[in-house]
């Protein structure tokens, strides 16, 4: 999506915070979501609103899948996307609490009993 939006991945998280009117991304499929993004950009929507819409849609998907299996209020968020402040905020708003963020989320394989 960063390539389609013409922005480096590192900028996306910051641009999210500038959004005043997030667009609605309705597709769970990446290919269809990509088409929606292209459509919004061609209509002249602001990039920050498209990014915020993407983050909200992804956070909704994660929340929906997680609610099926259940998860504790203390949940760790790992991987590279955990370094994206915009997505962390979108996910936090959707699940209703702040996940635990390790200092280096990209290099955590597994941990137990730290909470």
C-alpha cells in the first residue's frame, strides 16, 4: 500500500495522525482493498485519510478474528507493524485498551510470564 500511496512505510504511521476524515475500506481482501485505495486516491481523497481508513479496516479485522477466540486484556503486540504509531493507535482504539509494546517488537519470537 505504501508503494501505491507513493510514501515510504516509515511515514505512514505519522500521516495517520493528520487524518480528519478517514475513508471506509470495506474489503478484507488485500487485492480488493488495493482497488479501493486507488479509487479513493483518483477521487482526490487525502492520503492521510486513506491511510487512516486502511488502519481502521485492518484493526477491525484483527479485532473481529481475535474476538472469536478471545484474548486477554494484557496482550503483546509484536512484529514490525508494532513500530508504527498510527496503526498502534488504530488498534488500541478498536480493542479498547493499549497493547503491551516490547522495546524491539521485531525481534521478539516468544515470551512467557513477563506480565
